[in-house]
C-alpha cells in the first residue's frame, strides 16, 4: 500500500554503493574496465520508497548523504522541481560536473519514482506518456571481445531477440588499430545480416580525418549511426564529420546541464542528441534537454541505463530510441524484479506504480561496498 498523497514529506534519503565485476574484461576506444559501480538512492516518505541510481564513482554516495540529503529531508515529496532547484543551487561553488551531477541525477530519479508511487501511478503516466513501446538498440561489442563472443552477443540481439539495431565499440586504443576496427565492423554486418541497422561508437578515439576515412571505408556496410567519432568536446570536429559522411553522427552522453545541450545543438554537431538521465540531472533535466533538442529539430536517444530511462522515454515526443547496454542490463536484471523484455526491438514500461521495479536486496547485498 502506498501512503495517501496529501502532505507527503520526505523522511529519509540514503545512498548505497555496489560494485559488480564484469562477466569478462571490457574496453572501448579509449579505456578498459573490469567492474561497474552503481550508486543507488532510496528516498522514503512513510512506508513508500522511491528508487533511483547512477553508474559512477563510489564518491557519488557521499555527495548524496552529506550534501544533498539535508536539502531534501523534511520537504514535500510531491514538488520534485523545487527539490531539483535546491540541489543545483547548493552545489554552485562545487561545480555540477562529474560526481556531483551524477549524485543529483540519482536523487532526482528516486524522487520521481517516489512521487509516482505516492500517487499510485506508473511513472510514464505521471510524466505524460506519448507512446506505449520504446525502441531500443543492443549495445556492447567491446573491443576486447573475441570473434566468437561478438557473434554470440550480436546474434543474440539481432537474431534471437529480433532487435533491429545493434552497436559495437571501435576506435580501439585511441584509433591506432583501424584495420581491426574495420574487420570487426565487417564481422558485425555478417552476423546481423542485411536488415539490421549497424551502429558504431568510437568514444572519441579518432581524429577528424581518421573518422571520416573509417566511415568511407565502411560505406558498403551501411553504417547507420556513428557515435562520438571524435571527442564530444570538439563540436567543430563533430560537425565536420557529420557533413562528410552518410551515417548519423551522435554525441551528448557527457552533458550535465542545458547549456551543454544547447551548445551542441546550435553547433549543428549531431544528427541525434544523446542524453543520459543518470548524469544530466535526472528525469527533470532529461525532459528539458529533450525540449532543447526538439527546438532544433532533433530527436534524442537515451544513453545506457535502460530501466531508469524507460518511463521518461515513453513520455518524450522526440525520442528515437534507448541504449540496451550490456553491462547495465546485466546489473539491473541481477538487482531488480520487474525488468523489461526487449524482444522485437522495444520495451514496454510496466503499469505498476512508479518505475515498476522492486529491489532484490538479498541479491544485491553481496556487491555492496558502502
């Protein structure tokens, strides 16, 4: 049972930190990793609990506990916008980039989940759904993968689950192995067949001319989506690549505020704007960033964390799709009941109150580090 809406106050905000080893070593164009850290926030009003999370440094948990929670506890659980403004104002001198922005995002997501549960509404209906089903693309294809592992993963998405778009990582070792990048793109196209869209993500590993050459050399593969062919800080470079190739050029996953997204859109740097609710400021800032993109005639795509994006994506008119990212899907499936099924290339937000997920605390506890 949820609490009656009435005068609902936030009684507590806590953060938990979990570190989960990857199922095998992973890398993209610029870094390698062997574990993923989730910072999970629980906001409570009476017996009702809202859950949010981000994927970032463990220090995000301390930001939630020491800096943000005192601003939230004792305030209305229904006025999420006011809580967001209070958090952003309080961190002015500390800076909103990095761990602080991640922490704000996780709290904001938890507060939206809490509000929806208090009102006994599925979150996408509270936000104002515009669609029932949310398109997704399979994402993984790490540069560390063997040919056999790549075939297993991409084939699982494209063939077994019928997801009509998949993405691999290229730009290996800061773009120093382009021959392997191209070989892996060819392998990916062979695995997924002619009817599945092929996406690639260089994570900013190439120079401008190098990215253009790679795209041209892969033209026969019908590359559909080229993510961060150069650094997302190089707006002129993104626009140069965009103007020179057929694939859609995309970026935006490192945006922490509206000014970032406005600059990227105004620079005509991307064909589709990526937004990450676990970094940009949660659901509150996601909706505003999507509106900025719409004002420039652009669609948005959700970066990673598909279960924290599912409901706001369903309420975003100019959505293109969400990233069904291997690492985050794996953790969210391990930790929550109520996870979604991407078969056929879409996920459908549940009709239960809030985000429809239930934390399996017993299963998560072995990975807790703070």
